[in-house]
C-alpha cells in the first residue's frame, strides 16, 4: 500500500520514507445516523438511502456520498467471496468485513447481516452472536431474515437494534427452491403483513422488504410505523437498498429486474489494469519522475567514489 510513502522526493535530510498516514475519513454530512434517526426520516417523509458495502475503501466512498445506512450484507459471500449463494459465509468472516467497514464509516448507520446458522439455533446463541457484531466489530444494528419474532424481542431486550428482512430471504434459498418473488397470493401477502407487524411490535427498528410485489410493499409500508427498506419491492417503501456490486457491474452475472446499473466499474478497472500491464511490459512505468533519488550530495559523493575507483583500477 503506497499511502504511507511520500508523494515526491523528500527535502534534503528527510530521506527516505517519511510519509503521512491516510487522511481520516470525512463525510459530506456529519450528523451520525442512528436507528431512531431512520424512523424520524419515515415520519418526515424523507427517503432513506441504503447500500451494501464490505470493505474499508468502498464503505468510505459510500459514506462520503451521503448514504444513510450501510449494510454489511451476507451477499458478500457471493459478490466478494465467490460462493454460489449466501449460506457458506461464517460469523468470523462477517465480523472481519464489518470491522473494516466500521473503520471507514463516520456518518451512516452500520448494520451487520447475521449469517445463516448464526441465529437459527437457540435464542441465546442468536443473542450471543449478535453481541459479537456489536462488541467485536462495532456494528450499530444487526439484520436477521424471516419472521423471527422472539429473537427480535430478545435482541431488543439486549439493547441491540435490529433490522428485519421479509419476502425473498436469500438464506431460505434451499427451502424456496430458488430466488422467487414472494407474497403473490392473498394468503402469503396477508402472512407477510402479519409478520411485519409482529417484528415491529417485537422491537425491529426497520424492515427490509425484498422481492415482493409493489402493492404488497406499499401496503406494509403504510401500515408500519417503522421504515421499510425495499429491494425489488417497488418505489413506495420508505427507503431503497441495493447491492454495491450490482450498481457498479461487478457481479459477473446478469442482473435482476430491480437493479439499476449506475456505472461500469468492471470496464474501468479492467481498462486501468490492462494499461498498467502494458506500461510495465513496455517499460513505460515507472518513469524517472516516479522514482526516488539520492540527495545531490550523496549522489555526487557516490559518483566521485566511482571515478576514484575507476582511476585506481
Ligand atoms: O445481504 C444483502 O446484501 C442483503 C440485501 C440484499 C438486503 O440482505
């Protein structure tokens, strides 16, 4: 990493490596976002912006761009770690990424996704794992999938803010038999509404609604006092969340109907790396300007030493 190295030749006497550490993160907006602040945004009718992020550099950019909530999603299993679904990622891996995100973020609410298996046993295990995300990684809330009302109540009792997640819950992919839009029948949409109300009553601070018809998300959003954050759930939710790699064309897969691609980072990165490779292959990198040099006095003395040793030879 070059951040600690000087950007130009040091003054005489300052050789060789007296760099500055990376500047501390700064955010465009400085008021820290909390779970109650998100709820206030719902009351005021202000759309909540949310995005996933998984590492220091990208979280810092997302935070500086003014996004309100950053989810360290278990989608990292797929987009960062290359798994076929989200099931394989472990608590320790999620903690590792959450720590990196937390170091970068100054303003956004940092929510850690509880991975598959970390809250599917006893309530005590679920609470203990959630405590790890807060204590060891600095998460400010955790997200759990499904209508786990007792767990949400237990986490709330343990002072841990919780985001619920209903509709298409990717950790249920084996049971669902694929990623399918949910709540499309009267029976299932009624169940989803009841689940959302129950999670809110148990203390959930917000609910992600994923892969449900727009009409269902709109009805749930109107009924709940806590915010809904939609992904593939239409425009009537209180906020929207997308996966960082989806909006930047970094997933190497066709994207879902609800994804809007805002930039082509794949093309940008590939182009930059190809250019770098060509420059090295053609000895166009580094140039003399990109090299460090001896101070003049040392260089002169070294040259003199060569002349003398040549003469003596
Ligand atoms: O893991 C994730 O990225 C998520 C979002 C899709 C909401 O859960």
